[in-house]
C-alpha cells in the first residue's frame, strides 16, 4: 500500500509558486478534515498550469474533482490513445481552467492484497504495456506542445528525452525495430549521447534481449557508482548484492 498524492508538487515550498500563481491556507471548508490528518500545514495552490505540463503529469486523475462545466467543455478522453489518455485530458482541462491543488495525499493505492500476495492487476506504465503507455505519452506531448513550439530548444530537448524513454521501453519489450527507431530520433542532431550509445548497442548486438541485458547491467552499475560516491554505503551495497544473489539463486533452484 502506498499514498497517492494529488500530483508531483505536494510539498509546501516556494518552488511550487513557479508553477502555481498563488498559495493560501486551506479555508474553513476543509479545516475539520485537515485537523484529523498529519498534514496540518497543507495549502491550497491555484493557477493556470498548462504550460508546466510539458514536463509530464502534475496531477493524478484518481482524486481529481472535475466540475460539470469543465467536463462539458473538454469532453471525454481521446479515443486514439488506449493507454495514458488521462495526460492529454488533464492538460486540456488545465489549458481552459484554473487548477486547484491541495498539497496533501488524497488517495491510497493498494499494491498488495490483504494477505500480502501480489494483485492480479498490473501497472499500465511499468508492466507489459509500458511501451504503448510511453509511446502514447510522447504522441500526446507532441500534439500539445511540439506543434506550437516545435523549434523551441526546450521543447526539442524534452521531446528527445521522451523518445529515449520510449526507446528503452521498446527495448525492454524485445521490440528491436521500434527501439532503433526511437533511439535514432532521440539522437538526431546531437553529438555523443545516451541515445546514440543505445542505438549502436542495439545495432551491434544479435538480439534485443541481449541489448536489454547489457543496458540494464550498465544502468545498475552507474546507479551503484553514484551511491558509492555519495559516502560510506558499503553495508547497503552488500545488502543489495546479497538480495539480488539470493533472488537469482531462488529462481535457479525452483523445480
């Protein structure tokens, strides 16, 4: 189980005002509820935040309240996108109306059943449909932002970053052709880059599965190196290594 916040900005920092235009204490209408939570310092943020959604989701749709007027103005989800259509739906709401954001958790997401077993339901963004999810987000981003500001250096950089994510998702699914396509688009017009390195990796390895194993290993090595540089983490590193070894051993010894 984990807490699902209303968005990516659930801290009470002055940084939030780079996105929202105002911040105020929660009014009398919500103080009684707030008093029964640990989030006594939560605030209400307001503003037009559409342009900031070029960086991705700012809100989770599940706890979002949409007025009848806003729903009628925006309509329903775009049927062209089977997965992740809530991104463009929320963006279009924010383009037309002010967003009101409460900086406290608004929902609880259950990752496991009552007995601790894994749920049958998976994650659209990380499971077997991850490639389709990331590809749909890229296409929605292009329609929302790249069409109007296609030559903007920031938009171009964000688009390349999204293409890199889509390429990695395709590689994880074993889709070599799509991985090459998106890595190729992400590296276009650049010098040495992560996208260029991955494009060459996929080109020279015999299968997408081999390329994915190499890429995953290099990524874990990079993460481990960063942790070592931060300070004395040998105990944590040893526990991580033992956990991975034990997991691999369990898989190998299963009948």
